[in-house]
C-alpha cells in the first residue's frame, strides 16, 4: 500500500476489532438501518477466513442456521461493525477453515478449542498448613 493512502486511512482503523483469530467462535454486533430506525443485530459463528490488510481487511464468519450453512463477510474497520466478542478461543490448524463447508451436522461447528490449565499445586498445601498451628495451640 502506498504511504499516502496508508497515512489517510490510518485515522479510520479500529484496533479494538483485531483481537480474534481464525477458528475462534465470535459474536459480531452490526448496526442495521430499517427506514429511520437503527438496531443492533448479532451474527454468531466461527471465523473461517481473514484477508486483506489495513482498511481493506475482512473476515468471514460461518454458522449453521436451520440446517443450512450461512457465511457473511465483514470489514474489520467498518463503522457498521460495532464490536466483535470472542466466545470460544481455538487452536487454529490452518490459515483458512474452508474444510468446514463440507461437514454436516454437529461436526460442522467443531474446531479444536484451547484448554486453559489451572494451577492447583499450592492450594492443596495451604489448608493443611493452616490447620497445624491451631492443633498446637489447643495442646498448650
């Protein structure tokens, strides 16, 4: 991209909408205008692709609606995309998840999720250490 164009479009970039990656389950809040009314519509699904850069960056979200696969392409920096919430964090195995298009049923939305480990090593030792001084105080 030319430096002049990059400088002009840098004011329109939205850094808060860049926190998701391919394979994540997201909820995209979009602004919908019907006549003179505005409302927020939510499209929830799995991010299967991201392409472009800068102001031209887009992402594709896929979901299953009434047994049919539905895909929508959203611009990352659009003023009509209010926010992108990440519901599920995944471990992406590829740059594009187009193989989900061929899957049917429950497997069509299954992507390997990231599991978070909870450290429990110190928690088991703390209650036993707290009970020992009380027992010594009762004996004395």
